C-alpha cells in the first residue's frame, strides 16, 4: 500500500524577449538593368543619380536596389521625396511627371507635351518600382508605370511582415527614375535636387 500526493502549480510565468532588428540599404546599379518594364541607360551609386547631358526626345533611366531586413511584426514602408524640382542656378527646372502635375498615381510614361506657352511641359521626370504590392491602397505600380517625384512622400516599397533583405517584393526591390526633355527645355549645366528615402518599421 502507499500514498500519493499530487500538487498542481499553475502560476509559473514564462517570459522571453526578441530584440528589434531593422536594416535598410541602398545600392547603385549599372546600365542595362531591368526595372519594372524598362532598362537603365546609365549607372548610379548609392548616393548619386548622374543623368549627364540630356538630349531632346531621348529617355534616360537610372535605378537603385533597395533592401530591408526586419523582424517587425507588421512590416515596413519606404517612401521617397525630393527637396525641390530638378532646378538649375538660373531658375529653370525640369518638372515632375506628368507635365508638372506631380501625379502620385502611377501611369504609363508619356512624352512631355512641349507646349510653348507652358514651361511645365518642356521636360519631366518620374519614379517607378518593381514592388507591385506597396500597400499604397490604390494604384499600385503596374509594369511600365511611373509617378511624379514630389516633395510629398511617395510610397515605393512596403511589406506587411518580416523581411529578409533579399526576396523580391518582400526584402528587396529595384526603384527607377526616368527623365525626358523636349527641345524647349531651358539650357543649364547644374540641374539638381536631393532625394530622401524614409524607411519606417511597424512593430
């Protein structure tokens, strides 16, 4: 014979912690790289877009590779914005796609309309991305579509969960910038603007 005693203890608290990770990188790309239905014509670095000499009716395209690695439960969003139009020291500018309207809704590339009475139509530039599910809500970037580069943040890359910094549309994408001018575009040897990427995780 014997006696058994059973004790049930249900108040043991188990805890753990996982540290936050978030890595964002921007890499330059050479000419000849595919980006959302077109191909780059010139190289870039991680910090420069040298379009070089622009010729009327000749499109130039440059791109960068963007990667994100994170364990943020709700993913991340990457935006881009400019500090001004592509502006020269003389006050001339290359306007935003399309014809200076700065449309944030992606659309097929259109040639500047070259209206002598409207300098906004003499040249424009825009942005595209290989990420076709940016969580923008409406008008995602379909193949060969472009939007204006604006002082308003433009969503170009996003995901709704953890990202590995490599998988397309999840941890990696290619972002392209394209410019085209007409014969009316004002001369200038110092057109410039500064782009700012903002990468925001959602934990």
